[in-house]
């Protein structure tokens, strides 16, 4: 994971072209929240230009059979993660609960703090959840053979390539996600395809895995995952409407931040770290019994996924990352629905297939486990 380009990714674009040229395959693509505020930079646009609609159009023109949105699965992650947090709080479970959607930080805790493997949420990361739901629910709904579905993830992240290859993230010997390409690799593919990205018209993602709320968009920035979880946990715990969904005390770019959110008679203490050096400090406090947080969000990259190792290089220019962050919050504000549990396609997924959040089927499909690995 390297936003400064000291390390670069293994290129997997040829695998995507091979899948797209195989008439026997049904090729599904998904794009992460952070891509839509950064990809334009590789086509001469200003940092923070929102290109969501152009992205959907470009993917359709490239020939993907279905163009889905990882934001949908970010909403799904919140259904599970907020449920898990409430379950732990109400049942004396392990606290703090740590978010688990950043594979670089998950690998870090497995190597560096193997005694703390019961603190991260067991939720799979959003793109892995979407891969699972594509090869189960979507395959069934569309009458498709899951073995003939290829799931491609366009991610801001190099670590997601290794994550997709983790043995425990497979189901029935079918990878949940088959190919991961980064934002930079994807831009190369658009150029190879001769697509004039800057001048594309807008279009929408496909359904049933393309609807999303503002809560899912903010996954792209540091603090966003935990803010999205709090939006949902608040309404579930109080039964009251959360009128102001923007938790400014959780926002910003500082490497370690904290905030307290009052929910009913509880003060929920939140910690946030971005960058693994900062994560280490919060993890040492947990190990030493000094942590007082209920929940912690950790992202390996400074700024979160907007500053990810697969994004257009920013060479340490924090202003670029800040513009991407402002665009993320702008995209959130533009959404009619801003809480994950209001996403109608998510509600339908539970009604038709999963049952209830954090239930038996969800545990089977959407949760994972972690393993102690050799200290390095
Ligand atoms: Fe990947 Fe960085 Fe985002 Fe973690 S913070 S998921 S390493 S891009």
C-alpha cells in the first residue's frame, strides 16, 4: 500500500479483458466510493471532481454485463456492523469494536497484535460482501451459474488484491471477488478502450445491487465508516429520527481523532485512526487495558481510501486528498437517502434472501474470521 508510488501494483487488467471477451462468462463490475472523486484527475479534471455518472457509462461501454456499486455493499456492511456493535454493547461483548473494511489494517493486526483478534468486527469488507451477494442472491435471482460469474472490483487499494485471494473469503470454491484493479489500472483500461471519459454522458448503476445512500459514500474517507454506523445505530437504539446526520466531531484529517455521541442514556465514545502508526497507538491502549472507546475506525492510508495506494498519485499533497474528501461529503449531501437502513434495495435483500441483519444467513455469507500470523 503506497500512495507515494515507491511500490506499485501487479497489473491485472489483462484478466479483465480476457473475461470480457469470453462469451461464456457473465462479468459483473463494482466500483468503490473513493474512485468517483479521484478518477477524473487521470483525465485532466480537478481533484475532487465527482464522476459517478460518467463512471457508470464508461463501464457499460466497456461491455460489462452488470455494473454495480460497492456503495450498495457499504450500506449492507453498516446493517451488519451497526447490528454487531449494538449486540456487543447490549450483551457485554468485546469492546471496543474495530471496523474491518480495510484489509491492510486487518493484516497489520493479524501480524502485530494477534492477541487482539476478537476486537475487529467480523464483517467482510464491502466489495467482498458484494461479490458474495452477486454469486448467491443475484445468481439465483437471474438464473445464472455462479461458476460462470466473474466479479471485478475497481478499488482505490492495492491491498484489496491480496484480500480477494484470502482462502477464508471463498465460498464453495468460488472466489467472492475474482479480479481487483486499481483506479490507476482502470484509467489505463479506459484509455486502451479509446473511451473519451471526460466527455461521457452520465448514467446510473444497474439494479438490484446498485442503489446506495449518502452513508455509503462517506466510506471513502477517514471517519466515514463509523459515522455511517452511528447514523443507523442511533435510530435503531432510540427509535427516533436522527435529524442532523452529519457528525462533525468525527470528521477531519488528523491522524487520531475522537468524539462522543449521546444515544439514549449512553455516551458512545468513538476513536478514529488513519495511518498504521496511529492505529498502533490505539491498539497498544486496547492491549494494555487503557482504551475507553466503544468503537474505533481504522484505515491504513492517510485520509482513508481517498488517499489509497491505488488512487492517482498525490505525492503527499494533502490538499489533493482534502479536495477528494470535500467531494465525498458533497456527494453524501446530494443523496435523498443518507442512512444505510433506508436503502430500499438493501431492505429487499433482507426480505427476499438474508432474513434479518446479523442473523444466521448473514453470518454464513457476510462475516469472516481472522488468523494470527507470524510477527514481522
Ligand atoms: Fe485500502 Fe488504504 Fe482504503 Fe485501507 S485505507 S482499504 S489500504 S485504500
